[in-house]
C-alpha cells in the first residue's frame, strides 16, 4: 500500500491543477482538468475537483486536501464569497468538499497560496515579510507581515491589481477605471504593442508571444516591456511605502520574461519610493515555485488550517 499523501488543488478561471505535495514542497504526479464555464453548475465544478484530487493521489490514501481558489475566500477559510471566473457565490466550499472527500480540507485564495509556497519552499524562503504579485492577464497579490499572511477583515486583502493607478484611465473588468492591472499586466503588454505598431486587430498577439519577440530583440516588444515594467515598479513603490516588506516576489505568466520585466520595474521602484536613499529597497525576485505554486501553497496552508 502506498504512503498517505496530501493533495493540493489549484482552481483557476480556466483550469484545475491537482498534485500530491510532500512536506518539502516536492510535487508528485499532477493532473489537469478544465474548470468548466463560468455559468456552469457548482455541482459540476466540485465533482471535477473531487475527481482531480483522487486522480492526483493515484491510489494512495489521502491525508487531506488543500484548495487554492481564484476568488474571494472569507477570512476564516470556509467559504468562497465570489469568484469572477467560477460559479461559486457565497458557497460553503470547505465543508462541502470535506464531506465529499472524507478527509480534512483547507481553503485559501490562490495568490495567498502562492505566497505561502514561496515563503515555505521558494524565492522568499526564510523571509519574515514578503509581498507577492502575480502578473498574468491581470494582477493578483498577497502580503505577509511578521510571518503571517494578511487576509483583511473580510478575507479580501491583497487585491493590489485594482488600486487606482490612473484616474479616469482604462476601464477594468472589475467595473472601476484606471486600475493598476490595466497598466502592468500581460493585457497591458498587448495593448502597448498595439498602440506602438498600430495593429488593432491581431488575434495572435499574446503575452508569451511578446516575450519571445523581446528575447529575439524586437524593438516594439522590448519597448512594451519597458513601459509595463515601469508601471509595475511604480505601483510596487506605493506598496513598499505602505508595507515595507523584506522582499517582493513576482510570479504569474509574465514573470517568465525575467529581467525584461524586472529590470525596468526595479528602476521605477527606486525612483518612486519615498526615502529610497535612506532605506533598504526590498529585493525584487522571480517566483521559484512556478505554475505549481498554488497547489504547493494550498497544502502548506491546509496543513496549518487542518492541524
Ligand atoms: Zn479593476
């Protein structure tokens, strides 16, 4: 009989990624499933999660399951209040999945889980305070101060992507205008290229495509990373002024561009940071746990929540 395992399940807007995670953050076999449509049923979504968790365990008995959800999770880690790309609305996700899986289940927001993974096993290992931003289609975030993740009174802390960056600026999917993620994400890279080259309709323009073009020396792509990296750094300067973290970890799909994004971000961070000459400017690091950060951190978090 196989040793009992913890399984982490990262429930994103488009896909569900599940894998067994050992106490050192090592990931066994992973399985991937489509998350289903936003207007699909809660029952269908939760059945997919249960099936993915059992498939990831590959016949080994489950000790427990950690869930990382792309949505607002309440401060107690019991309910998903709202998820923009998933059907959950004020749903008692933790209790219901624990009943179906017959093991302890932990629940937290996906960016919170990614930060837990980076602090326990990744780029922010051993740090006491850390800020995480995930730069993908939009911007997600999480904050740790004094070794504890800051969740806020309603569990909604860390939505840095929706801080007002440009008053009266680009409309955001959240309903507000001028949000930071409109200027410092993969979506902003695409907009910047279109603006610079005048190609309004190219459907083939994607974040990874722009990264490849920049690595190959394409001037428009390099310029787009400069513009977006600076917007990232300026927003980070505000967050550092507010929270004074020891380090900043940048994850998400766009972070694969590495220094193309981080070099202009560091420059703008120093320029925009109050008292930069008289303080230690935090290290800006690329996330180390990769696309598995959510599932790894879900297990780190669940071990504590269920312990
Ligand atoms: Zn917004």
